[in-house]
C-alpha cells in the first residue's frame, strides 16, 4: 500500500478527475469501472476524515 499526502484542493481535483474518468467508460470496461468506484469511495472517505479532523 502506498500513502500520499494531498492538500484539500489536490484531493478535490483528484476526486473530480476520477469522476470524469469514470464517466468516459462504457459498459464493456466493468473491471475498470469497479476499480474507479473503489478509488472514489476511498477519496470520499479521505475527504470526510480530513473534515472531521479539522472540526473535531
């Protein structure tokens, strides 16, 4: 497993880029779509964790 540190702006950019990437695939790339959805979930969780740390 690899770990990278991103600013809030960088994290938002990566999240938006992955959403755009996901939208560009059709139904024939099921494995890629599944992997992108997993990455988007991780990015969403990272965003929530980051916000809860700042508030908490």
